[in-house]
C-alpha cells in the first residue's frame, strides 16, 4: 500500500494541475510521517525546525516548486541557505526533478553547511551510487556540483540539455541548484526514484539535526549504508585480479594502514598461485636494477663488464612458460619511475601485445630484443599520504589502471573491539566531513584500529598518535586541525 512518500512522488505522474492542488498537503504529510516535527505545521506562531514553501503558480513562464527551507526565513518571498526542492515539469508526463538548492537570497544562514567539504562529498557519493545502480531507469540520472557555494556558476551544458522539460526552473534557478535527480516515469522503476528522493531528503534533514522516526529508521539505515559504499568503496583481491586480467598493469593506491601490500600479496598467492615476485621500490632503485645494464664480473685477468638482467627482464623470462605471472612493485612511486623504466615504458601498452623493444645489450637467455608476454602482469601499490613523492607523470599514469583502497569499517567491526570501532567511525567521520579531496587521502586506515579494547590504548599511542601528530606538524590537516586535536584529546587520550 502506498505510504505518504509514494503519494507525494505520484504527483510527478499525475496531471500538472494536481501540483498546485495537492503538493502542499502531500509534502506536509510525507515530512510529518518521516521526521519527528512535533506540532510542525500548526498555526501557533512557534519557530519550527523547517518550513515548507510552495509556489503553485502554473503560468507558462513561471517556475513552480515546493521546498523545505530553514526555520528562520520569512514565510514568503525570497529565502537563503540550503533547501530541498521539488520541481514539476513544464509539461506533463516527464517524471520528476528534485534536489538541493541554495536560496536566491544567498548562502546565509547555512554557510557552514554549504561550505563544509563533507556536505558536497556525501552528495557526490549519493549520485555515484544512484548512477551506478543496475536498476537505474534509462531516463533517470543524478548530478552534484563540485562546490555548492559557487552560485556564480550555471549548470553544466550537459546537465542543462537534459533538463529541457524544466526549462523555466533552469532559467530562474540553474545557478543555485547544486544537486539534482531526474526521475523517469513511475512505471519504469519507482523503487529507484523513492531511494533517490529519500537519500537526499534524509541528508538535508540531518544537516538540520532531524533524523527519521523509529518507524522509518530501518529504511534510512539501508539507504545510508548503500550510498556510503560509494563514498569509500571496497576493493578486494577479486576486483584487482579482474582489473589485471583486463588491463594487465594496475596500481592500488590508498591511505596508510589500509593493507595495500597485504592485498597485493593475497592476489599473488591466491589468484596467481604464487607464480610471481614482490619487489619494493625506493629512491635508490635504478634502470640497471629494474630493467638491466652492465655489471662488473671478476675474471682471472681482471674485471670485465657484462650485461645483467634486471627485475623486469627476469620477469619476462619467467613468464615464457605461459602461466600467468605477477610482478608486484610495492611503493611503486617511491622511485623515479620515469628514469627506472627508461625506454621500457614503450612496452607497457595493455592494448598492444606485440610491441618489441631493442635493448642496448645482449642479455643472457633474453637477447637484445624483448616484448611483454601477454601473461605478464604488473601490480603496483602506492601510498596516497606520502607527500614527499612527486606524482607520476601523465605518460606513466595512463599505462596503469587504478583502484583506490579505502579504510574498511567491516574489517574493524570484524577484528577490532567496540571502542576501536567507535574511534574508527569518529576519525573517518572527521576526514570525510572536513578534509579537502586531497586531504581525504590521508585518512588513517583500518589497520590502526585492529586491536581488542585492552591493547587499543597502546596501539593508539605508539602508531596512530605519531601519524596524526605528523599530519599536524606538517600542516597536512591545517583546515581541520582543531577537529584532529579534539580526537587526540578525547578519544586517543581517553
């Protein structure tokens, strides 16, 4: 049986005249059914946690809407700050449009919400989750602006082109819309539309410190769990093995303590049957060490120099038996990769198996000409928190496929104690909410929390605190240093 949310969403598929007649009542009932609003809606003059603003004017040049806005705004006219808004289409039968909008009066009084990195980050995660779902209707999509406070920027052309049925709304409010979902007609998949609507509405209400009623908490928890999987997606050995099978050369990158090396070892052991080798790069690794070069050899008449294979040539030789072979390069970005690879970068082209390279010397058992066997794969690991290392140049980066390895809550939940899980949630939450996109790559991984509650203080003081102190001293978390210090003072010290 349709509930209040379904009845509200049904307005998208009814006659356009039903908008002005029913949206205020249906939206009000939906909000009161999902959130504990007290006597919200009563005409007693009291300040409410939210307001429901409705423009039901369906004149051809008007842009009608229904919006949930802040409590301290005027009851009519323009408003400012964050709002959750629903737009009817200019014509019937086009589905629905809803999302988050900045009031045309400006950012105030919600500057802190709109300017916090976590607000935009969570919206982008919701959009990724919605767009990647297998059940997404063909005409439905979600989009989020990189920076909500940039009200000087109009909608990207690609987005605006898709919103022709809402041309009036785009013309009037396009620059202040920062997260939008277009829902296809109800007959295609009402479940996707409902999930999209509630995920965004719940997030907007959470920013106003309103959480769903107990009767709606199970659905809200499911939605949070689903879209958060797009915030820090998991990466398993199966995912990496599949990537290597399709692209041959891959890099797993992520913050410290996420188990990148352990994952690479599991891939080598479990997916390649141990047929391969793990090497670790460092600043002293040279072309001669990795590819090959002349090496001294003592003879009866003195010292001579002879060609000696490096790591890559040894791997090429070992892979000639036809079995899948994996070369794992741990900390691949700690060496100067452009110098280490030299002209061998020419071979790392996953779409071309027969590229050949002439070497300067005739190497034992390899010869003077080499090519990469199709069964030879390379897997690198890269620490995204190591700021002492230069980024890989474009020519090298494009030859590798990349997967992020993020801290995994499920690992802490399985192997850590209750206090460890609470501390993990607190610290990850700090980085998610306040770190820049670059700073998010510094978030400590789950390995720092894999301890029972009795041993956790020792691990915190000997491993986690030194890492966070280093971040603070180097200015890596300058934008939210007080939040990190508060974590150290209350969670780690406690």
